[in-house]
């Protein structure tokens, strides 16, 4: 979606996610049977994703849209089975071949 070799998300409780633009045109798109993507209907910027079945009550916020993104240091990397060999994080964190909990 971004053209980048990876995406960076901040996981937060859905109840704690607030769009600060008061008259934002927040839209949703059902990406898969389980995943919904929320985005700005005016400019198309992706804001966050949700998957109520696999991650109930959580939202995956695109880091670039979060307030003070520099405060969010990675603690986990997922889907490492498809990670490009030259991608190396500058901070140690837990790694998972797929999403945690997947076989």
C-alpha cells in the first residue's frame, strides 16, 4: 500500500483512538473478510486498521499519522518470514514469523 518494504503501526485500544480533525471525513473499507481499513475520505490517507476477530478491541494505527510518532519505539516485528534480508531495526525487539498467535 505504501510502496515501502514494510509498514509501521502503533497498536492501541480502539476506545483510545481519536481522530483530532473535528470535521474529518472518516471512511472505512472492508479489505478482507476480517480486516477494515479507516482512512480520510478527503485525501485518502490511511489512518488505522482493525480486525475484530483476531485483535478484538484493538486498532493498528499507521505510525505516520500518530501524535508524536518519535515516542513510539518498536517492541515487536511480525511477518518476518517475508522480511527482506537487508531490513534491520536499530532497536532490539521480539520477532515473529507471522502474527503472534498464528501457527
